[in-house]
C-alpha cells in the first residue's frame, strides 16, 4: 500500500485499539492483512515502528519519524492537488479558507453544506492552523479568508467582520473563592473585588474581547 492517508488512518486506528483484530474490524479489513502490512513496513524500514509488547500500543522513535514522513507526503499531495486545481478544474471557483483548529469542527458543519449546495461550482480548500499562522497566510495571499476569534488582536492591515459572538462558560469548583452556592450562573460583576476591580485577569480578558464570563 502506497497511500499515505490510508496508512496514517491504519496506524491511528491500530494505536487507538491496541489490538490487531479490533483494529482490522474497525477498518473493514482482515486481521492477517493488517498484521502483514505492518510487518512489511517494518521489514522495509529495517526497524519496528510500533511498540506492541504492552497496551496501549505506541509508536517507537522510528515509528514517530515514519508517521511524520507520511504526514508530510499527505500534505504535499494535497498541496499539489490544490495548486493544480485551476488547471484540472478550470470552471470551479476555489476559496482557500483558513480556520482556527478549535472552531473548524464546530462551525464548518453548520456553514459549509448549505453554502456548497447553493454554490455548486465552488470548492473549499481548508487550512486549519493557529491564529498566527492563519494571519500570516492571509497577509501573504496564501488563503482568501480566515474564520477565527479575538478580532482586536489581528493585524491592522486586515479587514474583519464580527458575526454574532461566542459565550464562554467557566466551571468553578466548590473549593474556589469564586463559588456561589446561591447562584448557578455568575455575572461578570461577580468576579469583581471589593474595590470594584476585576480579581480575575481571565474575566477581564474575556470582557475585553467581547465574551461573557460565567460559571
């Protein structure tokens, strides 16, 4: 097998299950095939890639290098496909969308299906990165737009649109001096000290960026 995406998936499932039979069942392949595949890879590399003497399974140091190698190949393959898209699919409009990793899995399933249904000639190329990396990509023209948080911190060279907002909740344990047995949801004022100043830098930061601090 020469498909890096498939190999990465096989390794992920095998490490998660820590059992060849269970992993093969989840992958819809036979256990002997999976076992022989790993053995062939290890024979080709000349070293073991998975510690399977104890549970949970883990990558060896060589296995970690091999895993990163597969990730690089997969990324390069995807990048090549993106770069060739204007020539292989000239009628498609490509939007390179950067997104904060923590937001992608939450927001995109809500936004993209209806958008793509209404715009069948559009292809979304997704780049999940840190805010700093997404901002750099945007300034360099490597992506067309970016979905993120904290607009107050972005470069002045970028234009942004604030759409609604997110509400954050802080879970406060009973042994915290912020805990209030008489209130289930705390307001921002509940985090103020006797002199009216905020006793929590987190609360102050949340207010600065437009979010609410609650229990």
